[in-house]
C-alpha cells in the first residue's frame, strides 16, 4: 500500500474493473433482491439529492449482494418531456436561429435524439464516479422501444376499461410553453400585490339590508371578471340571505349573473361576497360545478383576451350562450387587460378600494411565467377505482413507509384523489395512441392499423393522430415493471418483481409513488391473480439543504455538485460554474460574492468514499438535512485514519506468522485481554450495524462503523498491541497478529457497502494475510458480509478491558486538566479498591503502567492518609495522582486565568449577538442554533476552568 491514501489514483480504475468483470450483474443465486433507480432527467446532471439517494441505494445493493442475494439495481433515465424539449429548442435558436416549427415535428424529434446521443451520458458518468453498482447492460430509457410499447399497452387497456377518457377541464396552463403542466411543475412564490374591491350592481332594483344597490367583491385578478358567471355568499350570512337567487349586472360586459349560496364564501373574510369565475380558478370551478353555473373562457393559449368568450357547461359540452367581450379588450395580454379593467371600474365609480395584499402566485418552473388556470381538452385517467387497492396495500402493510408518518401524507392525497390529466401539448414524449377522423370521432389503438381493423374503417378514411404526448409521470408510473420486459411475462419480471425498496423524496409521494402503486397493482398480478405491489418498502429521504438550511437552487448560487466534492474545484472555476448561466448581472454578482466568501480557497478533493460516508451519516429521519463541509472534511480524515491503521497492521503482519492453519496444524496462540476484547467489540459492531441497515437507519450504521473504527480499533486496540508486538513471546505475538488481520479484514467487509473504493484497495493487501482464497472471488464485493457470532464474544474480557480503558482515560484526563506532559512518569495511588478492582490491577499492570505512563501503582489501605491529589473515578474506586511538585502553581494559575479571560471575551461577543433583536430576526435558524451552541460550549468551558483553579489553589 502507498504511504498516503489518494482516492483519485484508485477509484476510476477500480470501477472499470468491477464493471468489466460483470460484478454488478445479478448472480442468479440466492433470494432475489431488486431496487429500481428513480430515473433522473436525461437533460441534466446529478445534484446532491441524487448523490444522497444513490449512496443509500448502492449501500443496500452491495450489502445484500454480500449477504448472498441475487441482486439487481435497475438503472435508467427519464425522457423529461418539457425539460428536454426546452433544452433542444434553446440550442436550435442559439445555433441556427430557428424554432421547432421551422423544422417540423419529425425533424425536431430527430434533433432531440441526436442531442441525447451527444449529451445524455452525463448522468451515467456521474453514477460511475459515485461507485453505483448498477447493471449497465440493463440500462433503460423511458422512450426506448420496449418502454414505449408498454406505455401504449397501458393506455389502450385503460381506455377500453373506461379508465381513460378525454374531456374539457381546468388545468395549470403555461402560456409560454403552450402546454398543461402538473402541480409539481408549478412553483408557488410569495409576492406583494393588491386586492381590488369592486362594486357589482344588483339587478331589478334589489337593495341590500343597509339600502345599497350593489355588493362589494374582492379579487387579486381583476381581468378574470370578464368571465364571471356568479357571486357566492355564505348561506348563514344574515347580510345577504335575502339576495340569494337574485341577479347582478356584471359591469363592463353587462351580463346578468346569479347570487348563489355556498360555504366557499367566508363570512369573516373581506365583504363575504366572492366572485365566481369557473373557467379560470380551481376553487371557483368547484363552486360552479356545485351550482351548475356556466363556464366562460376568456383567454387564448397565450393568456390574451379572446374576441368572444367560449361558453361551456359542466358536462364539457360547448353551449349556445353569447358571451361577448368588448372590442377594446380583444387580444390584450392578461396583465394589460387587468389595468384596463381597473381603470374602467374607476371611471364607472365602481372601484371601492385598492388594498396592499400578500399573495401566492403560481409560476411555471421551466418557463418562469405566471401559470393560468385554463379550460382545455385533455386526456384523463379516472383514478378513484385505481386508488382503492393502492390504499388497501398500505393499510394492510404490504407496502411500508419509512419513516411511518409518511403514510399519513400518502393517505391524505389518496383519499382526496382527483382524475389525472395525462396529456401534454409537446412534441417530445410518448405520443398519445389516438386517431381522429374529419368528423371528430376518436379511435384508440396501439397503432393506426389496429384502429382501422378493430373499427372496420374504410381504407380511404383519413385519420390523424393526436398531436399531444403523455405526461412524463405516466411512463415513469410503469417503471418497476416496464423495465423488466412487460407486457411479456419475462423471467426478469418473475424474478425481480416486486422490487424490495423505493428510495425517494417526500415531495413526489403522490406524483410518482402513488401512481406507481396504482398502475402496478392494476396491471401486474401474481399466479393467483392477486394484485402485485411495485415495492415492499418506500424509504423517504430528507431534502439536502445548504449550511444555512436554505433549499439549494441555481438562482441562489448555493447548489453543490457531488463531483466537485469528490475531485475538488478551484475558486475561479466554481464562481464561473455558478454564475455562467445567470441572465441577470445583479444576481450573478451577488452569487459570486457569496461563493468567494463561503469557499475562499475553492473546494478540496475529498474522494468518493468520504462523500458517500458523509451522506450516509447525515441520513436521519428528518425532512431537512443541512449540508456541512466540516463533516465532509472530517470523514476524509476518517478515510486517512483507516488507511494509516491498515498500514500499521500490514507492517506488523506481512512476512510474519499470523497463526492461520496453512499446513494442517493450528499454531500455538496466546490471546491477550485486548485481543479478546476487540474480537467481542467487533461482533457487537456487526450486529448493531446490520440492524441499523435493515431498519434503514444509515446514519446510525455509519456512526456505528465510525465509532468502532476510530475509537475502539485505531485509538485503543492498535495502542494495546504495541506492548505485545514489542515485548510479548512468540505465541502472544502470533495471536495479536492473527487478531489484527482478522478484525481488519472483517471490518473492511463491514464498511464496503458504504465505502467501496478504499475497502477494496486495502482488502486486496489484507486478504492473503487472512488466508482467504481469492481465486473464485477476487473482490471484496463478492465476499460474505460479516455475521454476528456470539461464540466470539468474551463478556468478561470486554468488561475487564473497559475497566482498563476507564483507568487510562482517568489518568489522561488528569494530565490534560493539569497541563502535565504525556511523557512525564506519574505515581498513582488507589483508594476504595474492591476485590474485582484488585484482580484487574494485578492482571493488567503492564498495560496500565505502559499506556498511562505510570512509574508506580500503590493501593492505599483504609488507614492510609491520601496526599493532596487530582482524582479520577473508575466505578467506586478512586485513582489519586499527587500534585505536589508536579506543577508550578503560580504559572498554572496564570495560564488558567488567561484562558478564562479569552473565553469571557468570546462569550460576551456571542451574548451580544443573541441579545441583538435585529440579528435574531434576520439570521437563519441554523445560524442562531450555531451561536447558541457556541454559548453553551463556552459556559461549560468556564465552569471546567473554575474547577481546575479550585484544585490548583488547594495545593
């Protein structure tokens, strides 16, 4: 092994070797265990959230592979309809000055496929860098031939079962991209705006109870009043009970609209009167449906005003109802129309008041424009029948959520499920398998030939395929079974479905998780006809945020690339990377300033293992996980610690007899207390680590591995081997070498799922010393994962060594508190020693004197007078270290006073911050918590220093 650990020198070569040798493929033996990767968008690159989830999935896959399972980690990417189309459209405009319409649909789709061939490999390269042990030969893409056939099959079957239909309903409409989008693609932003209060005149001379001939409604979207078809008041509202059923004359357009009674109108909010525009507001749409109000669409696809309102009933049929729009509004953008509406209400004397108002505005996350609720013809899945078995699967425990509280989120959505809009007005995606004749009749089939044959259509009847494509979530809902060859009943489908666990974020429990469960249970049945679940467990991860607890986003400039954590990046490259795609110069400068302040020297290389271990150690059950560069730095040091400890083991075992039975007889070995202790500690570590991984507590598993490696093995056991290796007899040395190699080899196997590269590299040197036959399995990833063996746990030895550790730590603490050199020999006196203490003192005197640097250990009787001493406790036994003559009292008091003075200054500074109302109100919660932690730490330090002063003064 090299003197220092250099991840860059080993990682890529090792991964290539694993992949080339086919080690990631299912073995064909053992119990099947499969995980389906959540397919990342082919457009982009992996972010820290991906790296987090992929680390968890790879840890599980490697762990189960080593346990003898027939493992498959299915890899693939999503075609990402809107995102991909936008990328290629921008590229086309920048390079050729053309739009997709200039090329035409088929040529534009060809361009997208060309782009994917060139740029679609970024994610696969990143997955390889992260050490992902996926079966690359099975890589799938949601637009490949097999998955496309599965999509068509599902659409056709659902349509035949009347579970897919076409209808005119309200959708989130993106006026820039000209397509419906899902709720997940809507970004709600808090904005400062206005609430306009308008007077709506009552018809037929009707007056309110207080004698007014109008009522006042409030709106944040004045332009939509052109499509009002009603006003709602609460049926319990005494002010308006007499007006229910009466009419209003809608200003500007002069249309009569009814006053209806509906609980949607809040008596305590505003005037209690709510204008109802069923065609342009989701809540209004529900009110309109309850009262069968007409729907009037006033916008075109650009969200500009139509020349004539389009009128519909709630059965989706266009109705013969005249809804003229004044000519001066024709073609106006919605926001220009807003200004004109407000102006005209003011001119008519009907503008009651304008109030400042905080509101939430929906934006398209891709286009950046305000989303408009719009009535359009779309395809829908009738979800209620599909939801029932999906709810039952969770209720019956066939699918478990981890953490369990996410079942509540799942059930809340499923109990209030709405039909799913699955069509998108895009060119890139799975084109809807429906054809129309010139009369508007629609025919659904797998292809045009099937449509003609099944419907006995004449050969000369002109048919045109639907222009729309399917929502990306539709194809990804089939992911667990379409990737395994469905609709064919393949061997892979029989073997690896259902999958074991889905690793995902809480934000897509409904959009993806629930839809996968519904679709899978509808189409996949076992031999007995029972619906099959797509996965047995849903492990929901938290969201990786920055060090201040803010969500990572490109616009904030706080996104971290996992590859930069692995390879490192200089400051100038990092600044360029974060600001190059930003359109606004002001934003770019702000991000540059923040980046330079946060990363003064750029980001150092840490290697994949350190990144993976950090991510695993942060995988708590909480929703939010704040990224901490200091932890990454700490776990890089942990890798170095393991490397250096392994070199110590190799230096003391290579070319030595390590006690393995190689020639038919067992060599004589005399195991020390430390040997027996570390063997037992390792067994307990194996048991605890496995329990945590089995329960998806990767943070606790990582902490278990860290604590044993750093504290028990490196800090204690390696030190305890030195007296034996330097002074022990042959049998003792052989036993210690045997233990060193045995424990290290087992520890490497234990940690391999978390840290694949460093463990493989070290193991290649250690395995021959442990007499492991590598001819059949030459990689650690093919070795067996350690199993708990109670017969290797010597409880007495573990208790004895823990006593020894407490004794030594007690002496070391006294040295630290009294600033006594670690190399200065001390005399120790023992008080209140019980028989068990006396036995341990006698048996371990060599260890105690050597590691605690003691000149002598003297046991005091009850009549002996103890000198003025510093004291440490081991149970009821006291260890006394006489202080007289050991330290310069005045110098030590001066040193303590200097430390106290320094801490007091820092304490006052932190107290000043926390008592500053401006700081507390503006600083992020994570920053305040850090300051509070500093305060508590300093207060504890001052208390400790005061104790030390009292001890010194006693001398």
